[in-house]
C-alpha cells in the first residue's frame, strides 16, 4: 500500500485499521480551488477497524458546495454524527488521511478513549459558534482528541503571514541600506571632485 509521512506518523489510504480517537483530514475545495483540510474525529469502529461513526463540526457546508462568508461571520450549530455513506461523502476514502492517531490498545489507551468519547458526547449536546480563526472543524477535532483546540491550517497561514511581513521588512531595511550606501558614495565622490577642482584652481592661480 502507498504510504505518506504526516506530521504525526505514517498514514495509509485505507478503509480499515482505524482507531477510536483518530483525527481524520480531507482536502476540501470550493469551485475547484483547494482551500483547506476538513477534519473530524473517529468515535466508533468495528472489529477490523472500519469506520462506523465520525463526528465533525461543519455548519454551512454540505460536503460539495460551501458558503464561505458564513464560515467567516460565524454560525451557531451542534457538531454532527456521520454514519454509513455520509462518512465517505464527506471524508472521501481516496483523499482522507489520519492526521493524528487515536490512543493505542491497553489500559492507558482505553482510559484515553473513554475521555475522548466523554468530550464528544458532551459536545454533541451543545451549540458551538463556528469561527474560521478560532473555532473551525480542525479546532473541534483536536479539542476532542487532545482536550485543547488548535488548527494546523490556521497556524500555517499565520506563520506564512509572519514570514511574509518579515520578508517585506527585510526588503525595506535592505533598500534603506542600499540608499545610504549610494548616498555615502555619491557624497564622497562629490567631495573628491570638489577637492580636485580646488587643487586645479590653486594651480592656475600660481601661474
């Protein structure tokens, strides 16, 4: 099977072998433009690891056509449970991957899984306000998995913005340095020309 190295380990395009607590990512496009990764958390699997239920937070998006302005301005809604064909519609098997693995087998892993399911069950009963910057689908899935919210795509976009500002500032500083150097050279050249003219005039006056 083809494997890809992700930030949290090796992932494989697959239909089984999933764990409760896996954070699923899938690329999402609007009008054929790649925008971001949609995320959800696996909360139920069968004995072979086939996904039986995924919970995500995705108000204003039907899996095909998004409403971007609503995502920015904010929508209040509950997370949703996806089962059966709904899972493959939203998290297309050939495009999805596990961004973060769920807890491993064993007593410690079981305790972690129960804590994840407790957080998910509580989240399903409460409305949440969707906010692109601070409460999007990735924030939700990571909060359910780890107990705190973060968004890989938002963090990357902020880092890119910081780097862009840094490059712009470096360009401004470099431009200023070049201007100063040119000014010094020009001033020095004018000074040397003035000295030569003065020496020439003095030589003429001596004649």
